[in-house]
C-alpha cells in the first residue's frame, strides 16, 4: 500500500525556518524551489524542504546566490555526496567569516545550521 507523500504548505515552511513566505517565494523565483501547484496554492515536497534548508544554511555561512545554486545543483547529478562535500569545503574555505574566526568556530557555525 502506498503511503501519501509528505508535503508542506508555504506557511509550514515559513514557521519551521522562522522566515517569511516572501523569502520562500524569493528562493522559488531563483529556481532553488519548485513547488507543485493546486490552483494558486503552493505544495512543497520533502525535496523542496531540504533544498530550502541548504539554501538558508548557505546564506548563513555567507555564500553568494551563485555559490548556493551551484552547491544545491550538484545534488541533482549523483547519489555519491563526496564531490558535493568537497566542493562545499572548497567554497567555504574561501569565505571571509571563516578566515576571520579561528577554525574552532567552524563547527559552531555548522551546528547552528543543521543539514537536511
């Protein structure tokens, strides 16, 4: 027996991540999210939720929109996460906030931005 797919309304995601629906629509406009539609209502999947979580994490870490798109886009291409993780570390090593703080702060930054 098939279980129904877990879906989220825009208000569910806004509440969960403490952001506005407008912020979620921004990420949709940028191509990060692709919700299904029922009339004018947006229906977000678990995939959309994970992509939003990664985008918000990238933003908190100081990544540019292009860097966020590149990193999230890499997850569409393969099951092996090794290249994505290596690229993520490469991009993060270039970021100014990480160079300012001692390396001991990196785990704290990552802990504040949970992975999907």
